[in-house]
C-alpha cells in the first residue's frame, strides 16, 4: 500500500512538473467559393460578409438573434422627427490603420455606399429609392436624414459597414480597413485569406487570435477537412455530408432560393408563361432528396420570420398538364413560347446547386420549354443578375439565393422588385408604389401593406419562380465552443468563437 501511494505521488508530481502546452487559438474556415471582392461595402453579399462583416468592418447597430437591435459603433440613437435620426458614436474607437473614428467617417461612408461609380451593393440593396444626407454635430454625434423618411433607419444602419473618410468615393478597397476586432492581413488569390486580432480594438479582446480562410468547392472535401482537423469550420456543407451529430448543425439560414425572371423580354413578359414555369416545378420532390428535410416551400422573397409575410398564400402545385395548356394558349396568341431561354446558375452558391438546376431545367423541358442551362462563377453571374442588363439579351432566368435575417421585407423588396432595383427583372409602377407605401408605414399597417406586396408578386403578377426557404448545414470541429445561428450563412463573427 505504501509503495503504491509512493508511486502515485511520484506520478502526480511528475505530471505537475510537465509544462502545459499553450492552446492553439487560431482557426481555419473552409469556404465553398472564393471572394472576388473584399470591399466592406459589398459585405451584404454572403460570401464577402462571412469574412469581413463585424470581423474587419463594423456597423453602427447590430441585429442580434433573440435579442433584437443592439448598439455597435453607435451607443445610442434618437428619432428627431421628419426623417432625421441622431446617432451617438462610441468614443475612442480606432480604425485598423490607426486613425480615429469620428462622425465625418460615417458621413463619408453614407456618400460612398450611394456613389454610382462603384455601385456598392449595400447602398443599392438597402437604400435604393432613398436619399441619405447627414450633418456632423461633433466628433461623436451625427444626424442622418432619409428621404423619404424611414421609420426603421436604425435597423437599416445595421447593414452599413463604416470605413475611413480617406477611402475614395469612386474606388473599391483592395485591403479592407475597419474598426473591427480583426485586421485583414493577406489575400493570396486562389489560396487563402488571413486575419489576425486587432491589438487596438476598442471592445473586448477576442479569444480567436488568428483566422485563415481557404476555398474548396466540393462539400465532401470541406466536411472531411473539419473531421480530420485540417479546418475548424465549414459554414456550408451539403445534406449528404451532414452525417456526424457531434459536429454537424442544421438551422433555418434565412436564405430564399428563387428564379429571377426577365419580365421585360418575350416570352417571359406573358403571365401565362410565368405561370407555366411555376406549375412545371415539383417543389416537394426536392425536399429530403437534394435539399434537406425542413426546407420550406416559398411564397415570398423573405423567410416567414419577416413581418408581413403572407401566410395565406399557397405554393404553386405541381401540375405539368396545366403548364402545357398555358403554353399552348400563349402560343395560339402569338407568344414565342419556343424561344430559347437562357437559365443562369451560380457555381457553389449552395450545396447541391448543380443538381438542383439540372432537375429544374429537366422539369421545364418536360412541359415544352426550350431552356439552356449555364453555370458560372459569381463575377460573371452578377453581370446577368444586376442592372444594367444587356440591351440585346434574349430571354433569361437567373437562379439566385437571397438572405434576409433582418426581420423586415424592406431589406429585400426595393432592390429585388422596384423598377430601378439593382436586381429587379420587372418594371411595374403599381408595385413601385406599393413598395414605397409599405416602406413608410409602421406597426400593423406596415405588416398589412407588406402582406399585400407578397400577394401581388406571387399570385397577381407571378413575377418570379419562388422556390425554397433553405435549411443550412455547418460542420464545426469539436474543439470549438460555437453554434451556428440563422446569421451564419451571411456572417461568421470570429469573436463569438471560443475553445473547449
């Protein structure tokens, strides 16, 4: 007994004498597609936002799941009336280049996101149809006025990534400069992006000290990299690869998949043709096969969690015979229903996107449509998806996935459906007026007006082929203390990651 106690005591002493290894506080994130742009004013694009948003470049306010609108760079805000809001900035904030944040930087940023020479997506996406003006009161106080007045301007400011006033209005940033907890250190195109903790960050120091982002197009490869420890997080993996309950998370990811139709070009300018495209799709066949169980069939551009989502609307049923009859009726009236329609998909936009697009085009072909599928990288896809469109284009249908985790359709409707919207395929003065009215309303009236907009788009005019509200899958290495949320697809805040 004494010998055993002696040996145990010796072993304990030896164990205590061995120096502890420092924990590895760096992470590797494996993404499905490479970034073509890194300018923070493009952070509303999910592939850019996952790297830049709230990591390198911060916003005035922040919408936190389960908590609502919170302060970020702005400590407080106040409605001054007539469309004017006063924002009070957090004092002592520094940009990663060493310059101090002040109200002039905010004013400059608001001009920059609306500058027509670079067409920042944040400006076009969230402030289309709105003029912004600002008045600097002092270094930490700024009045911002929206015309027409916006009752949710503080919420809209949760999308605006603040950059220094030294950044040119008409040039894109090659290296992002922001106030966030990380600095953008290196981008080796085709290989990796590196971030590191910002030593001058104004907030709490993050636990993760360094992050490397790598790019792998194959979902199985991304999942395997996390499983073997080669990577720590794969924000987006396919249904068939989410097989490990210890590492894999599923969640409604606020993304809506749809087909944007060019309503201005024949034969897509005929409502019967647009109806036929909808009736031709067997939406339910995708769920549980190509797409995850829990995927919802869409009747609107935003997820059901947004205010005013019209729950009375029903998805188009699968009715190929009705689709054929509508095409025959349109053809009898001289509509060129046999014209070739270009279908444009985005490579690696979501897991199983190619299989989804191939199934859709097969369904349209089966009812008599003459469709041609092309899959392109994001930069080329944007040329099809965003205005100005080519003057000599033929009929086009563009597959897109739209994220709205912000709770209000205003973040979607103007740039998707207004006549001058950046990614709108329709010019409809009545719809323009409906969107404007809903954007100005408040409370129950706002919800009711948005509900009518959803009905007009889906049922009355059948503007697009609305498909799915998606379920996302992420794989997270077990060494991390992190759980994905509805926002993980559009942003991945490194400061929210801990280690077990």
